[in-house]
């Protein structure tokens, strides 16, 4: 099946690889520690030039995001978690260049961490 422009639908891709999952300690002095254990999930991401994500950010359609807002979490007994994210967990690292960008568009590569609790 061909999409507009002659590209096949399965050519639009998002590749992601989890490279590590580790507990992280907040290093921002004014941040309250997040409840529970905060985890740093390191990811490598790449989208194809014709990728169309389902997320709209600041009015721009076609993006994708690995922000905790868009994730679902499950406990070890497969019960859905009520909340994955806290302001404290998102603001607990001083070096924000370590964080994954909040969204990706077409033909982009990124690597970084996302923080989960």
C-alpha cells in the first residue's frame, strides 16, 4: 500500500533502544526527593524522514514523545499504576542536557534519559 508521495506506509518508523535503567538520586539542592525510587531510563531514538507521530506539541502535529505524561506503568503484579510522573522527579537533575528532548519530529535522532518513579 502506498502513502502520499509514493512512500510505503511501513517505511515511516520510530526506532528506540533502552540502553540502561538505573536508580537516580536527585542532585538539585532545592528539589524535594520524589516519593519512591526514581529511575533514569536511558534511550536512543531515531525517526524516519516520513515518520508521523500521534502527539501535538505547541500546535505542531506529527510528533512523538517519551515524556512520562504519555507513558503507562504497571506494577510487578500487572496492576496499572495511577501516576508515573512527579514534578520533583522531572526537576531533580542539575544537568538538564542529560534529559531526552520532550518531543521528536521527522528525521530526528536523540539520546538521553527520562526520569520515572
